[in-house]
C-alpha cells in the first residue's frame, strides 16, 4: 500500500498508487505521490513518466472518512496535498502519461487533467462528485478534458463520462481493452522517451509556458470555496451523508453514470 516507482524500460518511470480498496488517498498519500512524480521528473535518465494505479480503479479522490474524523485540519491537509500532487504532475520536467482504468473521480480528475496524455481502458469513467462530498474543486482540470458547457453539466450533476466520450473530445489519446492498457501506455511512453532528453524537457517547459490557464492558481481559487463551505457548515453536513452513498458502491458516490 502506498506509492511506488519502477522503471520498466530505459527512459520511462512508472509511478504507481495503491491505496485499497478504491484508491481514495489520505493526506500522506497525496504528498507521497507529489514527491514521487517530482523525483521521477528530476531523474536525468527519464524522458517520460507514467502515472498508474493498482486495484479497482485509478483514483476515487480524497479519503472522505479521514476528513470526517479529522475535521478542518484534515480538510486543509487534503487541500494542500491535492494541490501539490496536481502541480507535481503539471510541473514534472518530462511528459506524464496517465494510465487510467475503472473509475477516475474527484482528485483523479486533477491528476489526469494535468497530465500530458491519457490512455484509458474501455471500462474507465471520469467525473467530479465534489458536490456530493461537501467540497468544490478540480473544475479547472475537468475543463481541460471536455468543453465548457459539458464540464458545467458534469460538475453540477456529479455525473460521469466514459473514456470513449473523452476520446471523442480529443482528451484521451487511446481507449483499449483492460488487458491491453499497459502495453498501449508503454507504446506511447516509448515513443516520447525516444526523443532527445534535453529537447523533450525544453518542449514540456515551452508548452506549459504558453498554457492559457495558470492551473495551480485556478485550482487554489476553487479550493477557497471548499473552505468557505466548511466554515459555513455546508461541507460537513453534506459529507455526513457520504456513508449512505458509499453503501451503494463507488459509482453511487459519484452520482449517476453517464455524461
């Protein structure tokens, strides 16, 4: 359990998250993920980083039960941890390819929205159930995956979109069968890693430099409203219903499936 790093091929580093049962990361998990991605990017031998996960799905967001138990301090820790992990992916010195299977919810959207490319299995679904969890945030990153009006509809309803739908919008590079996911990811990572190491790092910096949105600042702005909801008691009131939804399974926590 935790965050691990492996090197399956020259020039490629795979950062893998494993927090069973659903990869809902505790505060320490977000910071560990940020550290691992930054370290992989700093490694001069790497030219591409793959972000992957073990278990039932890619990511179920923050550990709501930790926040319920820890109150404001846990909420602030989760906010800061998510901000650091999302920024680490965006600011990684080399391109990051997200390998997505199953559910990608909440904080998972922050990770893949800041990645350079996404390869997904045909069972993957993407969504922001934040309004069902007493929080706000990651619209910044969802808007990098789908058009504005669809982002708003998905956000307000807590619905999910499929990998095939995101592929149609151009944000998912490839959709493959679950058993073909890692080979497909490595195929793309291998092509990226085949470029000149210095040039690929310059390319990443250049592309980030022309991005029209400052994703770090935009996301932190959103988080201010999560804090406001907490101060007013709304966040806690909604989070306290989380257990009942959780009993219906991971899709229940995300709202209706569709998109």
